[in-house]
């Protein structure tokens, strides 16, 4: 996934809840279904009385969610993925600090502040974080834990109250790096990058599907292994490496396999099982990483990590993809050496796409979308070093970008026509070291 598997960390052995009246609970959960004997979680939670600002934020978000009214702030979860192996100047963080999933309040002007009352030790590097509404009235948090090869599910109550201790399920492969919820809200789809760069049938590269229960517990449904690498970029494409699987309309999903240079169309059956429908080969050495679907038109956009391109595909009736356009992230006449693309996001009205590019460039490239859905290069803006993680917030009025190298979070205002403008706000203090996993609560 652009980084080496994290070193194994020791497992925390107790659940600890801190409030205005200090309470400590010790809980040991024996998980017969897992090779681990103990599942442990350490939650640090300050009560509303002890932290009035957190209480006010919870109240405003809860009120807005129930009334449908717009709110002027959001809660964004921030997790560490450790140092990027290509970032020679990166200093590894303290392992315990890298396991803490933290929360940041983001205001409409781009101001950001850490919420010290909402933090959880997830027991491993949170390589990806996904949120979803729970049928019980709260919200689910799903954490992809790369060293443990599992997904941790947590429930957040209606008033932003974290409900520990959570539950885990085997990811269906090795090094889970991505997950996303289907449009129905019934299933979670996951991508496992694979633990080896050798063409080995047991390297663990796969896609998987899970049923989402009322309390956010995940139920394993299916897993499909990927095999073989394109070998075009030998040190990255020696084997299959599934970097994402993105749900799409019509019961479909698109899996980007960086190692194979392939995008696979899957059908999500009524029971949640994944069934391959078709596949399309990208240009050699593209390294497809992530994909987004146009919000209304039958188009899919794929970011190539290695070639630093965005591929525009039209969708056929069965979900098959046909290439329509290849768009470089780079300004004309610029070389691509020393950089690799990371994240791609699209505005909900389909007017613009943003892609981060880390390494020598450390930028975000903006593209405007025409009426036909094709891209035109709009601008390139400077981003914090190694901008791997990126997300939209507050209805797409802000773009948040995480700098993995120096542990920072910056915000951009999205203006008319999709232009990006720095808000001037920049957060470093209190963040997990080397953040890249971002997810918005209460979208």
C-alpha cells in the first residue's frame, strides 16, 4: 500500500474509561474465532461535563442530523499509517501513539481543533477508517488493522457516545487497506493488499464482503483472492495488490489491483457475496489505486498511483468499463519522477475531482468535469509533505489533507468552479504521528 507492513505491537490488556468521576474497568475477551487469545481495546473518554466544548459539538451535530439542518462543524477521525518507506526523512512515531484514533473538530471556515475527549486505542495501525449509519440509531466505525489482518467495529451512540469494547472479524486476506459501505447500507466491502510482492497464491491479496449487523458487528460473507502481478514495476507489481474496492450503483463494485494493473467489476449479490463480472487492463505500470463513481452519470474515475494519471471510464449495462480519457496529474512539461498518487475524491454535484500526489511534488491536483464527464486540468496546489490521506467535509465545502511526513492536517476552501484556496488553518499539535486515515462522522 505504499508502505511496509507495520512492526507487530503488543496488545493492550484492559479497557479503560475515564470520566468526571474516574472509573476503571478491566475486560478480557476471549475470541475463539481468532488466532488471538485476547481482544483488547483502550478507550479514553472524557464526559460532557468535563469537556463542555465536546458536549456542545455533540449536541449540534446530533441536532442537525435529526432535523436535517446544516451544521457549521464536523467531527473527523484521524489515524496513523506510520512512515512512508519513500520518505527518507520521516522519523517513526512512538508505537502506542500511532495506534490512537483521534477526533478533530472542523469548522466551516476551515478551523480545526483536537477533541481530547474522543480518542481510542485500536491496538494496531488504523490503515483505513470507514463510517456508516447504524440501524440502532448511532453510527459505526470500521477500522482496517493491517498487522492483525482484521476489521475492528465500534458503535457510536446517537449523542456521539462511543460504545466500547467493539468487535473484530477476519479481513479475508492479509493487510486490509480499504473498506467502503454499499449504497444499501447492508454490506461492507474490503480490500486486502497482500503481504508479499512475490507471485505467490498465498500472499493474501483479496476482496471481501461483510454483513453489517444492527450493533455494527460484521458478519463475514465472501472472499475472492487475486493472483499474479504485471511485473512492469517489479518492486511494486511482483504480485497482486488489491488497493481498494469501491461500491457503485446497480449492485456493482470496482476493485483496483495495483499489482495486476487491472480494475475488476464485481456484482454484489442480494446476500452480499461478490461475483466477478468483467475486468479491464490499464496501461502497463499504471498501478490503479482508488476509484470514485460519478454521482449521477455512468462514469468511473480511477487514480493510477505509479503513473500519476486519472483514467475516465464509461460504464456498460453490465458494469463493464471502457476507457474514455487519460489525464495526467502533472502540469504540462513536468516530469513525474519521485512522486506517487494517493487519494481521489469527487464533489457530490459531479463538478470537480481532487487527487493527491506525494513525494517529490506533494500537491493536490484539481480537475473540472465537463457536461460529458470528461476532465480538464484546473490547478495544482501545494500540500503538506506526503499527502496520502484526503477527505471532503461539510457538504463538500472543505477539503482536508493529511501530511504523513510531518504529522499535519490542513484545510482548503472549495470555491466556484472547484478551485481550491487555502484557509490558512493548519493543525499539528495532538495529532497521531504520520496521519493518513481520515473519516467524517455524521456526514
